C-alpha cells in the first residue's frame, strides 16, 4: 500500500461561497497510464470575487474532513448565503505498479440552527487491475438521517461485518461517535479502525482506498490559504509549511516563528526547525543569490514544564555579510521562505498536492515565471495555485490554466480555440475586452464611470 501514489483528478463545488456550480480538472485527468510521476500544475485566474479562493478554501475544509477532524464551524461562513446546503466532490486516481483505483468522494454539508454538519457522504470506486476494469460503484453511502442503517449498500456492509455481532455493534457505535463529534463517518477514527481490520472479504480492497486517501489528506496535501500570507504581511509570524521524514516518525504542518522576537523551543521542535532550515538552504541560495537562513541560539532556558528549552531566532545571511533578523527581509523573500519546504516536497514526491492561494503575492513576476517553469518541467507532484499575475499564462500549457467566469453556475472554464502558437496571456486580455468565450470571464467596468465617481467623491468629501 505504501507504494501507491494518490493524485487529485478533479474538484467540483456547489454552493461554496459565490460558486453555485463549478469544476476544476487537473491537466492529466484523462490519462489512463498506470504510473504517473510527472508534475501537474493548475493555475486559476479571474477577476476579484470570481471564485478562485473558493477552490483553496474548499480543499482546506475537505482536508479537515478527510483526516477525521471535527468540522470547523467557521465553514458556516463559506456556504452560499442563499442555500443551507453545499457539496464538494473530489475525484482521485490512486496508482500502483499493476493497479489503478479511480475514486470519488462526495460530501454534502447542511447548515442547521447555526451549525454545519455532514448530512450525506459517499465513496465510489473502479479498479483497473492488469487491464481488467470494474464498473465504478458506490461502496460506502452514509446518510445522517438514516438512523436505522449504518451505511449502504447492504452488500458491502455485510461483507465488512462478516456476520460478526461485535463488528456490527462497533459500526453502530462508530456512527454515533462521528455524529456526536461532528466529523466524517467514513474517515472518522473509529470507522477507519474497523475498516482496517484484517478480513478475507472483498471489502479489504476498499479499506485500502479509504486508508490511502486518509494518509494523502494527512501527510501529502498542503493547503496554504491567505491567512498564511496575512501573518507575513502583518510582520507578525513566519509560518513555514513543512514536511519532515525521520525514519518511521514524520512531521507535517505549519511551523510558526515569531518575527519580532526570539522564541523558546523544546528539543523536539528545535530539531524539526533545524531540519526545515537545512532543507530550505539547499534551494534558497539559487532563488535569492547568495542568501541563506540561520538558526541563532541564545542559550538554554527552563520551560514552564521544567524541561530544558532553547531560545532561538531566525537570521538571514547574504554573501557572507553580517546576519540580520529575518523580519528585515522583504515580504516577498519571507513569502518564498514560508512555502519553500512545501515546494521542495512537491518537487520530489509524486503524491504531494500543494495548494497555494495568491502565489504571486510579493513575488517578482520574472521569478514567479521561472519557478513555475522549473516545476512544470522537472517536478513530480501537483501544484494548484491562484494568481493575478499573468506571467504564468506565458509559461504554462493551456491545459494548466483555468479561468473563473462571471456565471456562478459555471464558474471555471478552459479558454477555447487556443493553439500551441497562441500567446495565452494576450488571448485572455482580448477575451476580457472582446468576449468570444463560452462564458463571460470579466464583469465589465467603465473607466469613465469610475473616474466620474472619484471626482464626485472628491467634491463631496473635500469641498465641505
């Protein structure tokens, strides 16, 4: 199972923020090869408020659901104001040396009395083993309202319990616990433990799928939202998205370093930070010529727990000159440092999916294009990003760019009639002004009206 590679194939949203309906597709979604280790990049472009960030937010909450955590109730603000239900459907491909799983996970959220719960979730799967492909059938279908049924179809449920009364009772208890904790039934901790029990039934192949998707969400999916960059802009924290493998023990998350003062860390956290810094420095000097970062230690201090801690601070070094606090570097450089470990992971690991909102924020246009070009040509993992900088349109293939539209019922489209010789950037700008696409991609603004409104505001507020 460890040799299996998980890739996101597509993501569909319904009633998430201002997206009534919309689907994005990864560039290699339609390829049927059994081994996939090439990079996949998808950039999402569009005007402000047209649904780009909705993709990032949806993947963030999907990650929370697929790791079995309780639903964060801030999600209620992300459901469409005109609807009390929202849906997320993610399609995955799981690659092995001789096998290909095509898996769909669908979750329906319900807002009721100020709380969001999982009303319905199901998974379906087809299996292609050595050229023989099964039909794509639902193997777990859970509905919160069905109090007398654990999950459907009944055939799969009976395969799992194998006439064992204890297992049957465990499944009922797992459902109650998931509902009480307001987490996914399929990916909840109790359910995963039962699905993972050794069995000779046909359900074991589906148990592999569930566990592998859980591992993907827990270890391989990085979602970097705007709040990540916001802490940098505020000169408050440097959150470094990271993943460190250390034998059988690994670590993943955001390592938040204060920018304004040193921090006291215990031994384990200090070692993790040292590993992050070491990995970042292997690449940083090539992106920012002559630059590296250094962990400065100010000595031992006693933690509140009584254990020994170390007071440390991140410093920046340029071409052998005196080190300076990292906060003195530009916002763009700090942004690169904050995502660099995650980029390194996605570069070398085909199962990593890195999602970044506003990748271009603070990053020089030419450098952005170079990073995307290198990733596109040489990386192994997946990168999904939103951006306003159009440099990527000149560096990536047309299948690697989708555009948000002004139609909330069809939010994401590919640009049509694009030839390999066309400049996608010029075509996009021309489509904004002249149209010609299947959906309107820009809600037109009138420069004369804007100028008139500014003059009116000036007279009103400054001539009184």
